[in-house]
């Protein structure tokens, strides 16, 4: 597919700092200190309230006079001291954005501790971090470098689950891991500072999303085994459970039995939806799009095109190979214009995309839903996840004619 009229400035994604704030603002006892200009402060305060944790961001409200006049570090230190007056604050991440001066803050000039709180500089400049999913990786890796208890003895049969997941998925994963003999599970990004400390003692880490490259490398450097993939679809479910068992040296007879049982449950769901047919385009910016495409392909749907804002990464190479083998065109670091061209070229029956792409598709009478709110906000894993996603898609494809009727009705307005 040719790139027609594409912008080449930047892949469309939310500000990278937003991804880091999703991770940081959800930690108990946290109070973010944002080192940015007033424009960044306004925008990031809004999205943090709306998408993240409904927590306030405190900032020295840097303007040109502070940034260029040399008082910026003093203003940030003073703000940290004011935050630390609250005894309930245990952690103060100082988040620097892509304003040239704030991005270059010297960590040595900031305190490591203030009052009851640990202080940590988290650099999230957009010129270095291309997308908000990758900023989550930067935030988690920065936390682990400071707090992870990597020098301690490893806990046998302990596992870190790495990736933002739906709460029901967390419960499903916990139940399956308990059945195969995993004794402790820590989910990252976590809500407690202790999660990051204890993660350093884990024996293995299951990386559910491919953009956590820095964090995975940090774990590997500190003798933590990495488990790739995720339990999406029947094939992925059985394979993932076996990989966890191997990484933790569990009883493989028990592991195999559970893997076969869970894969069979997922296969039953796929069989239940075997009658749904259609051509679907998946185009998100969350970084977890390709495993979802694998589920749709396994269910018998046609997915001629899939795109994501993240780069092609080693942790996602298996998904890339499977999708390419099955005929899906994959775009990394995608642009909206590429996605729009794909809608024109492939004429899908359903678009699962960004809001801008959804509007473009609906204008053509094509059913379209927002990936982030309709996929990332639903269970994805094991049989329950497959049933949820395929049930929704089945309903949308069945109502395809309604969108065309709306287009025709409003065509003369």
C-alpha cells in the first residue's frame, strides 16, 4: 500500500508524558511534581484527571522567566519541600517533559528524599520517547532502577505480570497461576511502592505488552527470566501457561494439564463464534494491538491491515510473524493518513481504531469503534476475554446495515 499524502512529522499518539503519568499517579501516597511549562501543565493535568487517577498534579508553574532566568531548579526544590509537608505523601516523582531546559534537569541537584517521601526524577521528553505506551515502560524501568530489590535472594515460584490489564483479566491470570503452582504474583505497573521493591525478588517476569523493552532488559540483567506472549486465544493461552511453567521450573505435568484445559475452554468460545464473518481493520495507539488481531484471525475473521503507534520490537516479533504469515499488513509508527488509506483500499466491514479514523469510517457508512475504550477497557485473556471481544464484534458486524442506512439518511442533509 502506498503512503499517499502522509505526514512524516510524528506518529499520532498522546503526549508521551501522559503514559508515564498513568503509571505514576496511580501509586498510593504519590504526589507528582511536574517540571514543565504552563501549556504542558494545563494539558497533562486534564488528561491525568480524565484518564488516569483523578489526582492533582503540583507544579512550580514554570514560565519563560523561570526557565531562562536560572531559578528553575530552586523553584522545583521549593515545590518538593512544600509537597513533603504533607505526611501522607510517600513518593514524589519529578516528571520532566520535552521543554529543552526541563528535559535537561540534573538529577544530582534534586534531593533523594524530602520529609517522609522518596524523590525520583522521571524523564519523559517527547523528542526521545515517541509514544505514550513507551513512556509507561520508561516510568516503570526508572522506578525499578531506584527501588527494585534486585540484590536480594530470588523468591522461587514468584512471577511479575508486566502490563496494564483489565481487572477481570488480573483475577483470571491469578486463578490460573495458582492452579499451576505459582506462589506469588506481582502486577506492574503497580499501585504500591512495595510492588516495585518486591519485583526485584521475582524469579520470572511475564511481559504482556511488547513495548516494555527497557523494563524487560532490566529484569534480564538482574537474573529474572522473561516470559513472552500472552494468553489471548486458544493457541496463545496454552503456550503462555507452558512458558510460565518452564520459566519457574514448575511441575510440568500439572502445567500441561491446566494449559490444555484453558486452551480447550478458549477453543469452545472460538467455535461458538465460528459463524461470524467479516473484514476488520485494527488501528490503535496503545501498543497491544497485534495480540488482539491474532484473536480475530483465530476466530476466522479477515484482518487485512493492522497498525500501531509503537515501533517493531523484539518482544512482539512472534505476533509479527504469525500475522504476516496469515496475510495481515502491519504498520508500525503509523500515521492517521495511512490508516485512512487502508479503509479506502480494503473496504472493511468494521474498523476498530482511533477516534479520528472512526469518524472517517463512519462517514463512509462503515461501523467503527474506539480501540482504547472498547478493547483495552475489556477483558482480553483466556476464554472469558475471547467471549467478551468476539461477542462485541459479532454484534457490530450484525448491525452493519444500520450504519449504511444512517449514511444514506443523512446524505442529503
